[in-house]
C-alpha cells in the first residue's frame, strides 16, 4: 500500500545508522507489542485494528446512518486528538471543501477546537437554519474549549427541537465509566460511544472518536480498519526491513546528527489536516525532557514560494518526509495557446500530474543538494484502506521513535501548564492563590 524510500539519506547518515539501532528497535517493538514499557497502559491502539469492539462498531455505523438520514449538518465538538484524526481522514479522502462538494449526507463542521468567538459564530450561522446533530467528544467533559462549545450547541438544539428532540440528536463519545460528560449523557439519555482507557487522544482516530464523524462523511470505516489491520500485521514483524523500524531509526539518526526539525510535505492540499494530526502525534509523543524533533508541515508546491528559500538555504537543521500519492483522482490536460504568451506550449497536451511529478523530482534533487535529507513515502492510492494503513504506520513508528529517544511516548505532562494558568485567571474555584500570583506577574 505504500513504499518507504530512504535512498536520499545516504550522504547524511553513517553506514550503520540502521544496524546499530537493531537492538533498541527490537526492545521498543517488544514494549509496544506487550505493553510493558513506559506508558504501557496507553498502548491499547497497538492491536486495536484486530481487537476493536465489533458491537460498538456496528452501533457507530447505525448512528452514522441515522445522522446521514435526518441531518443536513453534523457539528463535531472536540479538541486535539478528539477532532484532528477525523478531520484528517474526511479532508484527505474527500476535500478541504467537503461541505461545498458533497453529494449526499450532512455537512460536517468542527467546533470546540479553539476559543474564537468569530469562528464559533460562523458554525452557528451555518447550522441554525437546518436540521443538525452534534457529536461531542471528550473523555472528561470538562476541557474548557469543547465544554463551552457543547453548552452553546446543546442550548441551540434544545431551543430548536425541545429537550426530547435534542436528546435524539446528541451523540456523546466519552469515558466508559466516569466523568462529567458521562454523567450528563447517562442522565439525558444520549447515545454513547467510548473513548477507550488504554488509547490516548492522539492515537484515537481508529476508535469511536474518529470513526463516527468519518462514517457520517460517507467513508467506508470497515475498509479504513481493514487497512490498519493489514499494516498492524506487517509492522509487528521484527527485522531491519520493517518500514516502521526504518523510518524510526532514520528519524533518530538524523536527530542525533543535528537535524531537529522534520517537515512533513505533500503535494495535495487535501493532506493539510492529516499533517496537523501527524504534528500532534509526534510533537506530543516526543517533545518532553528537553528532547524531540519539532514536527512541522508544508504544502508543495505552494509553500516553495514562501518557505522554499529557508528550506533551501536556511540553517541546516531540517529534514523532510514527503508523502506522495501515486495517482491523481482526476486528470487535467494542459491546453494549447495559439499565442503562447506564457511560453508554455511545450507542455500542451500533457497532464498536469506530469508537471507535478517533474516538480517533485526537481525539488528533491535541489533540497538534497542543499543539505536537506529526504524521506519519501509513496502511497499507491488515496482510499480508505490505504489511509488506514498510513495512519497505523505513523502511529507505530511514533511509538518506536519515542522509545528510541528514551521518553514515554504516551503521556503529555506539559499540556497541563497552560490549562492551570487559564483556570486560575478565569477564577475557577480552587485556584485562588494561583490567580493572585499570576495577576501580580501580569501587572
């Protein structure tokens, strides 16, 4: 389903970059497979494509069918891993303009992923005059951004449909046993889906967290899981030919040689939110203890006209991982211009994909010559099965990478710092002393 090409790393790594890490990779693999390493309680995603709850999966498909039938819009409320994975899959397989180009089913809007009044008002404006449903996604139900958004959309639904009608249009994805949202969902009678205890948010796209919104977009979630299961079977096998081992080892080798920034690049604008999901996955998994590669992303060729100068000649701390889809979903041929004003008649009759391929080849050569190592991940097609495999590949390689780095890839202690300050400044009960201290610092 995909091919990993590391041939453009030869000038930047020692000959033993892979073999010298064989022992560490096997240890990391064992910790992932057996769940006995740091953060092992959160490795439920490792065998998820095989062991997922089939009964809940059927309920997800049924709920998606109801939403697609009775709603013109679905508002997905969540932040971080509670929305990035779903949006990544929907936009990669459909379009960033999905709500404008869809042929059937609901438009899908994402809310609760920030605190912008203007952005939230825009979503409200899009859904208030149509039939809509809400999927609120939060393990605790108390995270500020989604909790505030859910209050607002819950009130809109109740005003529009009454409490009983709203109850049938709210779907809660939350903890199986505890938490504010769990209690509310039980009390109100919302249909519930589970955020598994053993799966952290950034690894949760293949759980109900991602699957319900994805299914509502008309995407075949069975094929998505089938692709992930195929990748799981392949990547669990030890050996230096394992593509996840090779990617993790290459990243670690480049990091040790001074390459501190990884740019995930793609030539498809639809990939933008997949890159956003990938940035959380790797940034939150590796960025701790003053360690870690900074994950960033670029969209080629557009960003070659803005970031290209720095990539080519800036500080040599960058390497690129390029995801290339082998085939375009649509083909466009370049017409002939009798006047040849732009001097491009030498391209007349050629498909645009031919131009894109030559641009890609030229970029790789220029960047490698300029001191930017390139990892190439070629994907044979853009469909649900292949994307499921790609998601699992990046997840599994991320777990290996974290263990190679010597950190716990499954916690995120630094995330709480801003939250605690925000709670104090907002006047949340129990934060009085912290509030006074912070306000004195702010003057």
